[in-house]
């Protein structure tokens, strides 16, 4: 059983999935659900850090290009993405959230992805 703790892409509205110029990407997660999944996986302990690298690709292509990475949980892992040099069209944005947990001397990491389709119009 998988518990959907996130990551969840944050947009103020459906219209915000059309990007032009510099945009700020953000994601959040539900810590309570994260802890439930960690427990279900048999991974207990303290959360050391959470990091969220961001990638993009033109829709229907295979290779992801890294935009940036954030550990700023308070601001929902923001990364600036300059779309001004991209050609107009459909793109996919990938947030790949990593959670690092430590119990005694053992450190474990789990990761979840969120892929969102966006449109670039410059």
C-alpha cells in the first residue's frame, strides 16, 4: 500500500500552468502521511533533511534537464526556472523529493516524484 504524502506541485490556479519568462516552482508534502509511509516501510527515525531537485523536458522526449535543487522546506522548495530561451510548447516538470531518515547509525533515503505538464508561451 502506498501512502501519497507528496510531493504536490503548488500552483495558484490552473492558469498558472502556462509559463512565460522566469517562474518559481514549488512543492510541498504532508509530513503526517510521510511518517505513516515510513512506518509502513519499517523505516523509523528522525528526518534529517528533505531535498527537492527539479527537472524539465519537452513533452514526449526522454531526457530530463536539471533546473535546480532546493532544501528550503519553509518556502516549499522553491527553484527559479527561466523559460525565456525555450521554444513554445508542452513541457513536463519533474519534482523528485528525497527524504533522508536516520535511526541510530543507519541513514536511509526514500524518494517520490511528481510530474506535471506545463505550457511555455514566451
